[in-house]
C-alpha cells in the first residue's frame, strides 16, 4: 500500500521564499534543530515560507537523536550526546531574530538522562518568557515515562499550551510507537496537566496506520474524558521503506467528518483535521481560534502569559 501512487490531495509544494531562507539561516547560525527538518515534515515549505501568515518553525530540543525508535518517525535513534547548556538561550535568541510571537517547542526522548531532559525543557520555556513574557509558548513534550514529578517541571514553567501526542488507538500503540510508550501512560500525562493547571492541553492522532473507525472514536472519547482541549488528525506518510507501511490514504472528506465529530459531538475546543495536518501545523492560528471560541482576545491571552511568567 505504501508504495502505491499518492493521491492528488497529498501533493506538496517545495519550500521557498524569503521567510523560509531567513528561518533556515537563523537555525544554522545558532546550531539549532527543528522537528520540521528532522522528521521530514511535509508542511515545511508551507509553514516556513509563511504562505498562510508569519513563518513558523517547531524547535526540537536536546539534539537530533532520540532514545526511542518509533516505527513511524524519521528522527534518528541512538548515539545520544550531552545536552548543550547554551541551547535555551540560543533558542530564545533565534526566536527574537526571526520575530515569532507564537513559539512551538518539542524534543527528542532522552530516556538516557536522569530527569529525561525535563529540566532542560523547562529552562528553555523560562528563557523565552524571560526575554519576552508576552510570547505564547506551545510545547510538545515526551511522556517522561509517566513520572508525575517530571511532567510537573514542565507545568511549573508555565507554557501556554502543553501537547503530548497519543499518535494512534490503543490496539496499535505497538508497532506504531516504541514499546516504552503506552496508551494509558500518554493519557496520564495529559490528565495531569489538566488536573494541575489551567494550561491548554493538546494531542494528535495519525490516520492510515490500520485503525478502524470505532477505534478512532474511542480514542477521541478517551481524550475528552482526560480533559484534552485540542486535537489534530493527519495522514501518516511513510518516511522511508524501513518505516511502517501506510495502510490507507484517508480521503479528506473523512477527515472533515472526524473534525465535526470531535468539535460538535465530543466537545473539543478545536480540531484541526486533514491529510496534511500535523501536531504543530498552524499552531498559532489554531490557538488563536481556540481562545476566540472561549470569548478571549489575543491580547488577553498575552496578558495572561505575562502574568503567568512573572509568577513562575
């Protein structure tokens, strides 16, 4: 299935434009990584080029090698290196140079570290907020093996959105994800954020890995029961022949149905759903839509961010 011709709705435009070039140069100057590049994201050209608004990049912390080996992911595994102590400051400086006002941070898994990198992640959030408390920060975090004290380090750093991806339904956690990941473990991370803070929670599901419709519905239901606010659904694309095969190319109409189910029936604050949607795709626009639905303004969200930053 994965070697068959991709349907027309999965065609992508190559990256280009002044903003694309600016982001790429800034990242190289500061020796920074993005999940956009490392995970071969199909939206890199769209997001970086700023075709639909300001250019967006998702910064990937703690190196470009992951301690886990998920069968859908193109990030390299193993060969872990020491953390770069200058990375939090370098990320904050790069954000200022690019001129972002909504920032997305993610990271590789670092099961090799005593705190799995939670402290380094939190320090990066604080450094960004220290330089500009009005910047809205979304973080896409690992599961930290479900250890509450490590998740709490992220909560205490006061980002504006905390995302953790469940990726697929319970039955397919393996072989889709590394065996150290687990459905209940991911739900517990999201539940903890919802229980211990007022921070927005977010997750993402891939379609086309062999799931049935009733399993997608059950996953969405479980996420709402865990008080997850925002969900994204996108098409899995095989990065290489050594990765998990694509089971199905899901038609855009079915993605539209899942968006309606998530928002209208299950009550998610917002659902972005489409073949090319990824967890961080249009993250700033997604968040703005979410807060507008709650009757807030963007400036109110920034004032809340400043207040939270000052109390951290």
